[in-house]
C-alpha cells in the first residue's frame, strides 16, 4: 500500500505513506497472546516487492508504517441478509485488544498511526497491487 488515511468528523486522525493498512477485529475469546502473534506475523509478512519485483520484503524491510483501524464488522455473520456481529468481542475487550495489537506492532519498530476505536471513520487507501491478505490467529 502506498498511502492510507482515516478521518473522523472531517479531520484526519491517522495517516501514513508506504506500509500497511491493518483492519483489526477482536472476537469473543481472543487473547493478548493471539494479538501479539498477529503483530509479529504482520510486521514480518513478506508482501512488498524486492528489486526483482517479487513479494519478498516486510514492512520492517522497507521502513514502512502501519495504520491500524478497528473494524468489528469483520466479525459479520452473513447467514441471512442482515449481518450479525454477536461473535465480535465486547467493546471493552475489543478496545483493549486493539490497543494491545497497536502497541505490539510499534514494539517491533514500525511507526503506527491509529483510527479512533468505536468512531464513525472514513478510511482511504491507495492499495498497491492490489494486495489484500486475511490473517486469523485461529488458522
């Protein structure tokens, strides 16, 4: 991704250049250990191009940043026509895990910008490739 930003009420609250836009959804029963595992996986995932145009470099390798945005709708159950979100973590747990994940990514030396947990956010990105990868600590 070459750039991303999140705005709340018309004000930019988080913005990065090259790096990762990470949409985070905490599920019921998720733990700090899973959050830490996901952070390590995210910062080491080799999805950026090297000199031979192969996906062979991590966000650490390119000196990139991460924009971390809470996205509870990733928990959507879509059996019917109206999605349900009953498997998402309760707001207090979700916020704690979201903040833990952001801190864990930063602990690896990746600059982190954030959205605002629970806010109505507008997220914009220029997705290079495009490359979009789903990570789940349960898989």
